[in-house]
C-alpha cells in the first residue's frame, strides 16, 4: 500500500468515525433536549479535521518515487468525482432546507454552517473513497493481466 492509499484510508476512517459520532449525538440529544437543540450534536463532525494530519502522519519515503502519471490520473479522476458529488450534496441541502422550513420560513445560521460543513466533509470523503476504489480496481485489473500473460 503506497502513501496515497494510506492517506485516503486514514481520511475515510476519521470522517466515518466523526459521522457516526454525530448521528449518535444528534439521536441522543433529540431524546434529551428536543428538536432544535439536538442539532448541536453535529459539532462532532469537527473531529473530521484530524483527517488533515494524514500527510504529516504518513511521511514520504526517501528514495521512492512519489509522483508519476498514474497517481496524477487517479487524483484528477477522484477530484472530478468529489466535486460532482459536492455539487449534488449542495443542491440536496438547499432543497431539504426548503422542505424543512417552508417557502416562508427562515433558515437559522446554525443550519447554514452545518450545510457548509457537510458539503466540505463530503468532498474529502468522496475524494478519498474514489482514490481507494481506483487503486483497488487497478490492482485487480493488473492481477488479471499478469495471470493471462
């Protein structure tokens, strides 16, 4: 497993953990304090910020080529998938706000920050997931080619 895959897996694990913690916190707070205050449980999504330390944790190996055309293609594809999914999540967030608050309602500032956080976290999660999937697919394809030869 190369450095890029390790970073992607680390980000997936950290973001998924913070998402699960947020869902649990919102659910617990819903039964304790009620609907408007339960959204404070989304503050657990802040733990996703630790995913940014991945590049510091997984250092570059000396003497190993860290960048080639294949990595560049994988990153470009992952970025395209992540930005298209981010666009979809933004639209879904805006439409859900309309259905939650109605056409005459006002969106609280707290909800806007939650929307922005969810969109940003989705971007990094999908980017990392796309990298892991592409490396996995390439290794499977490469294995089949080697067996045929």
